[in-house]
C-alpha cells in the first residue's frame, strides 16, 4: 500500500508543470505595480497613478522613489 501512495505522489508531482513565461511576466508586472512617485507614461498597470509625490523623510529627504 505504501508503494502505491509513493507512486501516486510521484505521478502527481511529475504532472505539476509550471508555465515559467507566465510566472515571470506576472512577477515583473507585480514589481512594476509596486512603484510609487511620478510614473512613466508607458506604465503597464493602467489603474496605478502617481503617488507619494510630496513624501518627505524626518530630515526632509525625498522619499518618492
């Protein structure tokens, strides 16, 4: 019975194929969506707009990214 479960588990793992192209594309899109400050005109995340344009640190540092 253990052998059956081992084989079944191995079969399940072998069939779990990843589409790395889609994973990479979505990872980069997520990274781009996290940006703040003045965003470029070619921003891929269309719902994301400029943000934190007036943020300053405790000593007046520009934190817009």
